[in-house]
């Protein structure tokens, strides 16, 4: 059976949601820009492991996320320990991450491109798993990784003055599809060091939020069964619980 | 403090304080409870979550529940992109939202220091040019969407 079939769902699932999730699973399994398919699926598994991680729970309760707390992450993959730590922190305590922390992580195992791709895999897994949790569904089994090499593509036109990671300021020839020039919101540009991460984000956002053309119109609900005010209220509550300023 | 949220008057305290506060948004308390229980990893709340789902289906309908769940997923993604990359608020948004951010005590969040606080002039302009700035943001994004 294909993933995200929802054949036993008591609720009608929009076909564009199923299609977006299947697209995301296909991308998750394939080699990315900096990680192999196997590593990407392992990162997704660590997102799920983080939910039941006692170390993450203790850290979240601590005054500082960097307080020395003994213990090991709840991990089942062969990823490097520093990568596992990054994945768990992004999953369970993202609002207390800092630029000095990120700079300390960057080294032999983790380039900034690899870090941005980790964010992409973490948020892709989490946004779909959260949908399932909200509806009481079992989590979709992770896909089988596909063989192949990462593309190692670095876009042109990057700037490094706005965020902790480089972002595209001027779209190059191979990135013209990311957004129309001249400007795009920072939250869309944020992962543009890995252009495929932005492409995947656009597919998921169009299905889970509202289609791109409806975003600027506060009266447009994208044909959803809840009003735009209800949509934005949910968005604000999710952001508040996550202590997200943006 | 009340504010306009997509055209509806909303009690901003409900965004920060949660489902115990009347929001002014239709079925806002149920939707807020759905968010809170979905995001709570610390307890086995499956039964309570099931009850909230039933209540939303009864009060609204099943497609509304599905769309609400999808929005929860979407913003679980967006908050981590923002916090993981250290982006500041876009300048125009920072100007027009200064008062609301104060009211919601968003400046207490650690990531708030990524966005420089607007000075008195910025706040004045944000308040008094708000409709124009919003229009500008909308026009820019509408053009972007059309070009897409």
C-alpha cells in the first residue's frame, strides 16, 4: 500500500495533503544535497526518538539548555553523536538555540550546509508527525532509503549578514523557481542554502497552510474548512507554545 | 488587549495564555486545546485529545478538524526554521507589530534579541503608517505570488 493512504481514517483527508506527504517521503528517502538517503531517514528516526528522550526532557526543564546534564540521548541510529544532539535539540528545544552554539557544532561532521539540511529533514518529519498526532493516527513508517550520492550543490548569490546561516539574496540561474525577485520573507529564504529544502517547504506549506497566492490576503482562507482567523489563531498558539518570537 | 486577526477581533491574551482564556475566535478554545494537547509530549493524553477531536467535529465538522491539524503541522515546521536559522523579523513586520509583541510579551523569548527593537520613530511610523505598510507587504507578496 502506498504511504499516507488514510484508508481507515474516520476523517476525510484532502488529497492534496496526502500527495504533499507522499512527495515529502519520496524526497526524504532520496539522497539530498549534503546527506545520503540513509542519513536523512536516520535523522527522521531521531526526530521520533527525541519525543521519548529523557536527556532532552531534563535539558528542557533546566534553566539553561547548555547546563551540564548527565545522560545520553534516546537514539537508535548510527549517526554521529553531535548530529544526534543537533537533531534532538531542534526537535525538543528550538527556541533556546543560539548562534555561538551553532558555531560550536560546525566542524568535521557538520558543515553549515549539512546543518540547514538537518533542519529541513527535522521539520518535514515533525510537521507530518504532528498532523498524525493531532488526528490520533499512527505515525507513517519511515521510507526505505534510496541509494545514491548527495548533489553537493551550493547556490550562488548568498549573503551572510541576516541570519546564522547564509541565505540567498540574489537568485541564480538554477534557483529562479524558488521565489519571484526581488524579495521574499526571511522565513522562506532561511533554508535557501539548500534550495531543495525551500522547494519542499513550498509544497508542504501550500497543503498544510494556504496556497501561496492566498498568503498575503488576510481574508482568503484557501478554501479550507476553517476561517483565516481560525488558521492564524492556531498558528499563533503553536508559535507561543514553542516560545517562537518570529 | 484585543486586536484584529484576519479581520476578526481577537483577545490576544488567549494566544499567550491558552484555552482557558476566551479568544473571540469562533471555537477558539477548542482549537487552542487541540494545539496544546498535540504539542504536549510530557503526558499520555490520548483520551483527552480524542475528546477534543470529537468536540471539534461536533462543533464544526470533520474537515475543519483535519485543516486545524494541518495548520498545527505547518507551524511546528515554521517555528523551527526560524529558531534554527536565527532569522530576524522582516523590517516592515517588525515595525507594524511592535505594540502587539509588547502586549504578548514576545520580547521575553530568547530569539527576540535577533530583531532590533524599533526606536520611538520606528514605533511612531509603525503605528501611524500601519495600513500603508500592511498594504505594501500585501502588494509585494501578491506580486510575488502572481509571478510564481
